[in-house]
C-alpha cells in the first residue's frame, strides 16, 4: 500500500506542489486585503437586562461623562460632567475644569454646558454651546432662559459670548442648534454652522462671528457632521434617506441617530445609534450601538443601501449601557473612539477607549 502511495506521489508531485503554492499565495492575498478586517469579537456570555428601580426606571449614574469631542491635534478631549465642562489631556492624563461662570457677567448664570466644537486652526480654542439664565434688565428680579455660544481660549483662559445678535440679549429661547466650527474658518474669520427659529420660522445658516453676519446654506439637507479636512459631509435628507457628499442612501435598517464623528482623515464615520428594531424580548434588546462606516469604500461603490462595516453593541459586547445620554462615540485617533458608557448599577459613568474593531481598550476618565 505504501509503495502505491509513493508511486502516486512521485507521478503527481509537481501538481501537488503547484496546488500548495497557489493556496499559499491565495492566503497571503486574503490577509493582505483584510488590513482593516477583524475577527469576530467574543461577546459576553450573557448580559441581563438592566434592573428597574421601585419607580420602574433604569438607574441613572451621576455624574455621566458625555458629549465628548477631541481636538484636531488629538491631545485634548472636552466633555460634559453634570452641567460643567472638563478637558482631559490624552498625553498627561491631567483633567482641567473649564469654569465658564467665573468669567461671565454678573447678570448671567450658567445652567449647563451642552455641546462642544474645537477650533479647526487653533487647538487652544473651543466653542461651547451653553444654556444660561440672563437678567436682561439688571435689577436681579427676573432671569430669562436662553441658549448661547461662547468662544473659550484655554491659555490664557478667556470666555467671549459669540451668540448672533438676532437671537436677542438672553440668547435663543428654543430650537437652537450648533453643528460645526467649519473647517474653512481662519483667524478672525470664524464660520459656524447652525440652525435656529425666529417667530415660528426655522433657518439653517452659516454664521460669520466677527461680522455678526448670516449666510444662506445652499444644500437642502440637515447637517450632521463634517470631516476635519472638510472633504466629507454627512447629512440627513428625511424619510430615512442619508447623504454623504451629495450621494443619497438608506441604511439596511431604521435607526435613531444621536451622534456622528469622522476619523481624523475622514476615512471612517462613527454613528451612535438606537436601532428601531430592538428585538422581540428583553433578553434580545439591543439598546445603544455604534456603527462604523468606511466612507472611502462607500464613495467608490455608492450603494443605495448601506450595511455598517462594523456594529459595536454596548450590551452584547461589553455588558454596558449608555441610556442616560448616548455613547457619543468620538474619534480620538484614526482607529480609536472615546465612548460614554457604564455597567448597570454603576453610580458614575465615565469615558472608555474602544477600537473600531470592537475591542475595549481601557478607561479614559475617572473623575469628577
């Protein structure tokens, strides 16, 4: 029998070696083409649904770090804790409180910081969207609610109100949104993308801070995010239609979108979503997810329907949640995200570092 096998081998040796060579080359090509592919993430064996309290509510950690944004050079992450703003230096780990109230006029009280936008040309500046109460008369008897934007210089520390004058001395009373400190901005020529409502009419504008002047926005989409280099624009058209650089598409399932972030190069887009399909039972409930979209791949193929390149599910991947606000997934490098989340029952919720491959890389914030 051995002799027969040896004869077959000798007769077909060249063929067998050729086959082995082809298979080896194919495997190498497969590995080469999967530069950003990752093996399936090992999910937690079982993650029970969050426990309800006596009032039938999920426990809300306090403080809850969220609404994080990373500076253009990647050195600082600004985030909200309770109503205040803090900055974490990613290199030193030093945490700094941005005390806006200390430099506000005596007739203005800070109720809460809300959203943050880094200056595209100067990492020493950040724009803060805040909620305030303003005594517009000055007699100390009545304070008016308003939403305002402040340009904050970090060193030396300075705070300047840059709210459009058409919104009044107390700021916008309702429906005011800031979307971006636009990448085309330059020193003394700062452009802000925003929307607001006056007398029941909604407006979407570009605002030039130094001239207190509004400019019309041409595209008929709802702005969501723009890449740091200004090359990629992510928007919402309505009726489940999304847009990247004028290319319309739908996702493979319905979602609610909370937060959007481009990677530094713009190649990847991270979306903090709440899928409409939450499963048929509490055991299957998906809660918050982070969807990763390869923007460059999308723009080459331009499909009508987009399936995320990676879905990170906080519950089933880490047994963690982000129900107080949102994961607010924010790129802090080309392949890493700062994510707001916590374990069920935690008293406090902090920021965590997560890879776009779904790997949990560690905790970023620990206080306050």
